[in-house]
C-alpha cells in the first residue's frame, strides 16, 4: 500500500494490522531509524527483547533465505507477538519478500529498513502494491517540518522554545532527524536543572555542537552570495560528516524558495525586512543582511530557473551512474559562480 503524505505520521503511530511487512525507506537515515523504532515498539515495547525481537541484515537473508520464515513463524517463548527488523535492505530482497507475502505470519511484524529507493525500485513497488505491505517514505524534512518536531519535542520535555532559538535550531539541523534529535537532547540535558523552562537563543548557542551546526547556513548563504571558497569549505565539511547529497540539494532548494517567497511578498507591497520576518520560520537575525543582499542578487526569474535546475539534478542523482556527490558539487559551484544580477 502506498501512503498519502498526510497519512504517514498517523500510520507510523498506529500501523494497521493488515500490514505484515513495512518497508521504511528514504535519504534521511535518521528518520528511517526513528520511524522504524516507533512502529516496532507497537509490537515490542523493548526493542532489545531477545525473545520477541530479531534484527537481521539483508546480507544474512541473502545468504540464508529460509531464515526469514524461520524467524517470522517462530513462537515467542514469553508470549505475545514478534518483531523482525531487516536492515540495509535493497532490491535484492524483493523476490524473498514477495514470496513471504504470499502467506505471511499473523503474529510477526516484519519491518524493512532501506535507504533511498527510486521510483523504479522493485522493493518499493512491492510494498506499494501489495495489500498486506506498506511503503513508508522518509524524505528530508524542510525547516517547517523540523520546526514542528522541535516544538513537539520541547513540549514533551516540559519546555517551551522561543522564536529565535527555534529559528536557529531549525535552520542548522535540516537534513537528518537523528542529528536533530541528538542535538535537541543535548540541549535538554543542558537546560534540565534550570528553573527557566524556556529554551532561548543563548542556550542554543551555548551547547550547539559542530555536527552540521551552522554549516548548512554557511553553505546556502555562500551559494547565494557567490562566495566559492566558503561554499567549498562548507560542502567539504558536510560530506565529511556523510551528509546525503540529496539533503544538501534540498536545503539549498529550501533556501532559494524562501528568497522566492520574499520576492512575492515584496511584489505584494511589503518591504524586504517585514517580508523576511513574515517567513515561517523567519530569517534568523544574524543572517538578515546576507539574505537582503541575496534578494538583490537573485531576482525572481533567476530563482525560478535555478529551482528547476536543482530539481533536475536531484532527479539525476537517482537515475544516472554519476556519483550524487559529484552532481551536487557541480551544480553548487555553477550556482555560486553565476554572475550577479
């Protein structure tokens, strides 16, 4: 079964009983892991339970195909339903899972964790078309999605988060839910003994680590301002942290969409500063001057052309043999070196 975007979170919280195999896939590895764990805990609250939870890799099953049935149909020694998690999955597992879905266990949920699966992926197609399987995509979140996650996480921890802190966090943590959660948990640890239950910008700046913090901001602003050395340094830092190229592309796309939105607001009668403040989240105050400069450098028509090119490059990363990192580096350099308007 293929889920509509609006149905994903609801399904993750409460998987339907008809789904005996769930394929969780996408470029955001942290979100894949998180959603897999949430769904898994609906079957086995303790994912380390040796009696009811089995974790396998794709290679293990390819070497020993009968093991899937053995584990799925095994009886729980402690009672209750069982959970099988398959990691590092790819299209090579499709025939095995297709055969399993002909008569799956009613007492075992199989969750399959995979990376990016293109539209031609046989594993993705199997999960989307089978009546007793579901495909759960995990695409890279934009700042608005991450803002919602941070607000909810803060509330659950007994805190509120002010606007500047939220803008700073959302802007620097786009790209990997696991990194975002790790940085937020570090922030909560820093604040836990503080009587002030409001997370402020000073708190973020005091404990935000080097892992991708500010690097995405540095990258997108360097691209927008035409600063090639700064862009190259930021890109190198992100790839060194094994940031997915698609996460970098979508972050740059998101930045230019925000420039585009401000242009539309300005054409509607707002001045630049008010238009920037009206974005959700608003432009972080430290980058307001750089953002305003980019508005002058990038008129609306040029942004439209660039967004089309970025979309084409993202598609190419999934369809061609050329490494995604090379394609991403090429378009970023071309954009950065583009002549100012």
